[in-house]
């Protein structure tokens, strides 16, 4: 326990020093259309180029950032950098740009009443069209804060930014929030995808979630695709989009740009409800 406490303190101190030094990076994981095989969007994922430790994944520092009050600063940087990168892709690649870009919003950020203003400022500073941005919120983070988030999310929606519900299916059992909150997309948690083993048996629960989402006019993104069989089953069930190691890992902006070309133009934004 002492070793863990000391290591956490070291991580916190290093992160506090690293933020103003520009040690954070963003990698992007493609979100693919299961029907056309083209990139429909990307998800921005933070990395920390911590000296002496290489490139650290979010699991190695996001928890510490949340505990020590740095999550708002980290979130602001991620949002701003993702918007800048999106605008750069749009300027360089036009309609072939891998957009929109998905940005994760933490539960702590969702509590901030000025979040809509911060989103609008990030878009304006970068020169990015609101249609090229999707904010992802977790199911648990949303439902633990059912008062302020509703008005905050509605204000964000009014700017033209879309809202995705991340890790769907792992939170509370109540589904009434799907109508109460202005949600455009569901990201189906990888736990459901892992149950698809390709033996021919139809995953009934996944099919039911897809039917419910489509009845509500929502787009579904399946997370954690690790086999071609999973992608095939999901496509046959009518799932629109997917991301996972079997399709593409998160990579630096240059590598993502290399995956698209004018010959493989992708939509500039997700279909609107």
C-alpha cells in the first residue's frame, strides 16, 4: 500500500509538471462503417509522453488526474487539441477527412455549467464546424448527475455538436434517460461484443439493443471488435458502425490521414436524426 501511495504521488507530481510542458498527445482510433468499410469518424484518445516511461495510456494517469483535480485541465486540452486536429484534417483532406472526431467528456467536466461555452470556444478557436465534433459521455457518469447534465447537454446540442452515450449497457437498468437526454448515438460496450463467438448463434441481447436504438432514431457504434466474425455478425444484425483492434488501433494523426484519400471520401458528419 505504501508503494502504491508513493507511486501515485510521483505520478501526480509528474503530471502537474508535464501538462504545461506539453507532454500530452492525442492518438485517434477509426470508427468504421460496417456496410461500406470506410472511416466514418475517429475517437480521440489521450496519451502521456512521460519522461522515462514512454507513451502512457489513459489507464496510467486519468484516474490520478481525476483524484487530484487535474481532469478539467486535461479535458480542456484534449477538446482543444482534437478540434485543432479536426480542422487541420478538413483543410488538408477536404471531404476525405476522417471526421467527425469523438471526444470523451468526464463526469467532472459534465458538472461544469460553463461546458457549453468551453465547447463553443474550442470550436471557434480551431475553426471546426460543430457537425465535425461528437462528445462522448459515459452511462454511469450521466445517470449519477441527472439534474445539471440535461440542460448542459441541450445547450451543447443547440450548437450543432452531437452527443454519444459511451459504454452503453454497463450502467443502470433504467432506460428512460434515452428519451430525457439529447442523445444521438449509443456506443455498445465491449462486454456485449465479447459474447459474439462466431458459432452461428444469434446474440439476442445485442439484436434487442439495436432494435431499441433504431426505434429511437439512434446510431449504434459497437466497441471492442476483436475478430472478423464479430464484425460480420454485427453487420448482419444492422449495426451501423464499429471500432476495435480487428479494424484498426489508435494511431498518431499522420497514420490516420494515411488511411484515407480523396478516392475514399467519407461523410463530413454522421447522419442527423
